[in-house]
């Protein structure tokens, strides 16, 4: 239960969403990411850490640098999750379809 | 036939909104009635296996709909929708809430604003529902609740997802 909340908290923050957007095009070091923001470096590091804990980004050591990479599959899982919410609406609308056709059929019988 | 009806379901994580567009094979007046008349609304609003039970409804500006979604075991989940900006048969706005059987609103649970718009589409109609939450966390809470209450069987798939996320 806690873990799911974490993931949504991760993407509920505008800075963290911006970091995810940055990482869609390339892997980046924490320093390179921080250059895109006015916030202090430790603040950005904290954001990256949260994304990492939520498995939304992955840290890869390359020589002396750590590069962060977006984990696309994890992002897709969030969408899959929302897909379940969509099913509720599908079901609801199917019922409305049936109701509408029942009403229209009755009208035509008259 | 049904499969040809438009159905768009868009989640905007930046604006905390859900936008749901659905086409119906009926004229706009009838679709409007199904959304705004209690005896019709009760027949479709709660997704299976739930049924809808209305305690009181006054579809007008400042009015409300106090209803329950009832599961097969008879357990009731109460909701309270306040209507405002009612413009037949074009659109209406609401604020939803969770409540108890007396209509006392649960302030600890998220509320969302709904903007429901009705349009003609040839002989058919479309309904556009924009649901706005205060935050993405609110949206998440709503989704979680759906699962905890066993709201719909397909949500069980979330458990599988959870298992893969925990690893």
C-alpha cells in the first residue's frame, strides 16, 4: 500500500515530473539535471533520490560519473494502473447503452 | 455497433484531470435525462456488480444527489454530489464527495469537480466529463479506494502489478 502511494507522490511533484521529462531524451548526471533548475543542488538530488526509490529512474555508474536513466517500463505501469480506472467507466457506460436502447425500443413499439 | 461508439479516456497528470468522452446511440435529450433523472440514473450509474440506490435527489442549481453504491452483499458506499451551473441540455457542473447514510460529508476523502457537457453527433450524442482533483494524490486515493472496496473485479489485476513493483 505504501509503495503505491510513493509512486504517485513521486510524479505529483512538478520538479520531479520535469526531471522525468528531461530524462526521456537522454541519460544525465545529477549535475546536468540540476543545471536545468533554479533549486539548490541538494534539493534536486533529493528529488532524484525519490524517483530512484520509486524505481522510476535507475542509477548507472559510468567511470567516475553516475548517470540516471528513465525506466520507461515503470512509467507504463502507472498508465496500466490508470487503465483499471478506465474499466469502471467502460462498465458504467455499457450499462447506460443498454438503458438507452431499452428506452428507445419501447418508444418504437408505441 | 457498440464498439463503433467513441470512447476517449485521458489522464492529465499535470492538471490532475480525467477527461472522458463517450458517444451514445441516442438523442441528446434522452442522454441528458439518463444523467439527471433519478429513476434513470439509478439504472446505470454504479458499475457492476454494484447497484445504485438514491436516498434523495434534487437536480437543480444548489441541489444534490445523495446515493449509495450497493455491493452484492448489501454493503453501501455513500456518495454526495452537489449540483451547480445547471444548463439543460448543454452542461452541468458538480462537486462530488464521500459521505455517510445521513449525508454527512467525509472531509478526509478527496472531492472532485465535475464538468459534464452534452453534444449532438449526427443522430447520436456525446458526453464529455472532465473530473478535476485537487492533486494527483487525491486521484490515487480514489483509485486505491476502488480496489480496497472490491469495487470492480478487474482491479484485482493491481495486485499482480503490486507484486512486480515490490520485487
